[in-house]
C-alpha cells in the first residue's frame, strides 16, 4: 500500500495569528508552531479550541520564533499530555520560558481583573464602533489556557538546536533551521522524511524578515525542497527603504522636541523594540535626539535586546563587528530601562522631554495605557506606530481615526500627532517575498501560502505567478494537503 503524508493548517490560514501546522508522515508526526489567536475576545476564545491532534503521540514540536502568535499555546502541552521535545534555535530557546511565564501570568491577571470588575479600559468613543463590533473590553470571561506550573513543565522540554544542523526526530524524519532574519533567533524549518522510499522535503518559512534588515544578518537562501509553506503577512504591500524611515524618525524627533513634547511608541517587545532602539542609537551618535532621553518600558524588550549582544553572529555585519568589539549596538547615552510598574508610573509624572517605548504594541494592555492617559490629549506630543495594527484594537483606531478614547483614567480627546513609520517592519514585503521564493537553490517547489489575511495571500499569489510563473495554493483553515 502506498504511504501518505499530509500538511494540515490548524491556524494562520487566511489570517495572521494562531500559527499551527501539523506535518503527519509515515515516519512520525511533527507540529510546527503552536501560537495564540489574537485580537477580539472571540478570537482569543478560539485558543480554547485545541487542534484535534493525537497530542500524546506527537514526536516533536518545532518553534520558528518567540512571538506569541507562533509559540503562545505551548504552555497547554502538559495538559494535553504531549511530552514531545520543543525544538527551537538557541536564542528562541532562551526567550521561550520567559514568554510562556509572562503569558501565563497575563492570562491569570486578565481573568482576575474580569472577575473583580477591574479590567483595563481601552476603547474608542468617537467615532463609535460599527454596529455589531465588539471591543477588546468585552464582558466575556477571558480564557485561562495554562498557569505558571504548566509553563514551567513545557519549558523543561525545550531543546535548543543550532542553525543549519540536521537533527533526527525519528529514523527517516529529520529537520534543520535556516535563519529567517525576522527577530533574533527566528527560523525557517526544513523537514525531510522518507515517503515511499524517497526522501521528501518541506520548508516552513515561519515569519520572514526584510531582505536587508538594519539589525540582523541577511536571510538564508531557500533550499531545494518539494513543498514551501510560505507566510504572506505583507503580501499586498511594498515598503519604503529603511533609510527613508530612519530620516522620517529623525524628523519626528526634531519637530516634537522643538515644540516641547514627548513621543510615545507602542512597542512590540521582540523585534520592533530592537529596531527602534537601533535607529535611536544612530540618532544619539549623530547628536540628533535633541536632548530627549529614551525610556524602554518593557522587561521582555530589555531581555531580547540583551540577546542581540549575546548572539553577535546573528547581527548585520557592521553591528556584529561592533558587538564582538564590546560595543553594544543597542545601547547609547540617554537610554534608560524601566523594569517595573513603579518606575513606569513615575515616568508619566516627569516633565522631562522623552521618547517612551512601551508595551503593548497593540495598545490593548500594559504600561502603554497609562502613558497614553498622560500624553494623548496634548498636541505637543506624538504617537509613533512602527508595526502592524489589528483591526478592532485601540492601536489601529488611534493610528487611523480615533477622536475620543476612554481609558481607566477617564475620557481623552486625541490631540497628539500620529505618525506611522512603515519601513521599520520586521516582515518581508511583497517584493522581498517574491525575491525569496525566486532565489531558491534549485527545483520548482509546490508553494502554499499561509499566515496572511486573505487579500494579502491573493495579492502575493498574483505577484508570484506574474513574476516567477509559479502557481500557489491558498488552503482554508483545517485543510489537509497531501505531499506527493
């Protein structure tokens, strides 16, 4: 009887969160990523719907990187009786325990706040939401997927694997990591297995960084494989050059400082925070911070920034040389780290000019909310957005249309300048994605698009077809694809 192998998309099919893919082969079963669905309360409750996998018989869980939409449900594995090793690159393995502990604590905190009626308020009052739209502050009970003990048990199974080193999971089933240059430690995953006496190879792109990252070394070439499961987050977009964004950042700093204001940058701790720090470090060395201190208000971002110094080989060549010479490329005069809520609240009362990088990047929780309360109603200030914003969350509304918002501290008219720096994205844009699939080492792989809104997948499919003559597939959620 002929053997069969299948790929099943259990998340991030026509959307950008909840990454989870099952590769079921005659030689073993592996799960690539197990991430959180993010956004509305309805999206978050999807996390309770565990993929119908025979979890006790999974042979390995492979994580592409430490963003929660790719790893945030790993803490559920002990309750699912999944004892399979969690494979990750060394930097990701370093970050994962902290990410899982933080996620577990946040789940418990949100549940307690809901039960006690103290859930943070972060919503738009004017313009009112579209009929039928539910805000982040919905009355539905927040789910608790796992606790700190579960997170600890999952962390004990993490197994770090270096880039470009084949690791056998079972006889006839092996994998290796390729640098994806998305965040520190991010990877694409090449899985090889024997099918009907022939070795087949499937490449899971994970999230791909831009072709020329200002912080990280260049992505590796796509190897010669039979199937590519490829992300499409920015499949419909092309960004301006990173250098243009650096100039735009300098302009924002100059004009806000000139009018005596502050800059608040809602910040994603892993990736975007480090890119912003790098650009601000460059401005500092050019004496272009105009007397403004920079405050990094995110312990997770501080930790990820430290990893850049611990793994200099993963950095862009000039930054690698600086780091190996003992010069931290993400540290500069005027940078201050905030490690706790007391320090963060004290900063909101300071009259000193400053640039505040604060979590969360979606403006749905964390220290960014009390900074917003202090700064959003003053036209001297600026809100600086340097990443994707999910529709329905406060960050997206602040960037695009919000006039009046409600926070725990009260109602606030949005008077601060709004700035969007697109060129700092940690995701490859359409041109980069097409170039990546086009510059493969060889072969004509079957191309399957995931991890992108449907419009982005369709746009990228068209660009790949017209530019490279390759056809693509856009499978739906829960769709199984046979590897031939």
